[in-house]
C-alpha cells in the first residue's frame, strides 16, 4: 500500500461520523463494530480482519474479545464455531502470535512476510493464507483497551498507514469506553434494584443505636421519634451503608449508585459523607483509606 492508496482524511471522517451516528441508536457493540470493520477493510484494501477489546482472565492473562471478525471459516467445524460466537464475540487468546505481540507490547505490528516473522505461530490447517498483517493497538490514557487486526492488503502494509488510521483508533477507544460505561451503569442499576427489593422486604424500623431508627421503606431516619431531615443523596448514601452495615462499601460503588451517569470528582463523595456525619454524629461511619466507607453497627 503506497501513500497514494492510503485512505484520505475525508474517507476516515465519513467512516467515523457514520459510526458515531449508529452508536446513538445501536445497543449491540458487535453490530456497530462489524460496520466499522467492513468500512476499514474497504479503506485499506484488506481481505479480512477483526476489532477487539482487551480483557483478562481469572489469572490476569490478557486476551482479545472480538466485537467484529470477518467470517473466514474454512471448514464445517469453524463455520459452526463462527455462527455460535458471532453475536457473543470470538476470543483470541494465543499470545505467541502476531496479534499476541500487539497485546503484549502495546505497539503496532506490521509484517508483509508473516511466514518468516518470528512473532508468528503459523496457521491452523486449512486456514486461508496470511500474506501480510497489520495490528494496531488503541488506548485510554496508558491503558490498552483493544486492537485492530488487518490482513492481506495486496500491496502490503506500510508504517504510514498506522499514523493515518489514528483517528479511527481513537474512535474505537471512545466507543469501547462508552459501552463499558453503559454496561457498568446497567450492572449498578440492577444492583441498586436488588438493594431496594431487599430493603422493601423489611417492614420494621432498623435500630442503628444511639437512639437512631432507620425506616428503609420511606426512606427516613429519626432519633428518639424526631425525624432528621436528609437530602436525597444523603438518604441514598445512608441506605447503602445500612444495607451493607459492617462491610466496606467501595468508593466506586457509592459513586455509581448515588450519582449514576453523572461523572463527579472524589471530593463529592467525601463532602457527602462529611455532611451525613455532621447530621448523624453518633453513627460510626469509618473511612477505610483507599477503599471506601463502612457503617459499624452492633446488633448484639
């Protein structure tokens, strides 16, 4: 691929604009990234490729979960595998490979002679030929979020292409961050609903000691029969700490449940805890440095 055949800035901008437009209405990242991959293959004259997110297994080993993979099934078993995993994302976990070199080094990998490249582990029997390969990582700050892999551009791949595709990689990074945030919000919302369901099953007041009584169904707190006025966020914080009494609740969990999608600084939670402590001075709300907060209660 020479300089004249590189994708133009306008072509990349059109691809990025199309992807961002689809993101507004598309909940499935596999569908969105499949469209992005198709466009990228056309722009780079590549035969096949993939776009994937970097994840880690229980032992901390990295692997790639693909959101988009060209169907290059070469026999009945691989066709069945592709069809089974197409909508869930295929997994690439061999680190002794060209794509593995991208994952392990966080650097671009370009080879126009894969058969002689020491980073290559070869191909499974019957796999379509691999004549050239381009692997490009993308990041969030210093965190490796994912990579793009392309294969078999007839003219080969040149380092200039990696630079030209930088806006495309930034878009992939932003989209994966957005989907991660969306997934996290869904998980937190589900967790909050479980809290509410469990709290809703409690009909009686919860005695917190020092004259405090908490009514989870309200929610409200009183001391010796006198209602104490708390803001919605203060009540939300108290409800979580009561539900998880004598357990450390991480900062991140509290932030997500109390503020939802709104991004706030670390000082916001500290300020909220400070206000709650001031209004409920006899409650034992401890700070576990670097981790979270714990409400210590003695139910004996």
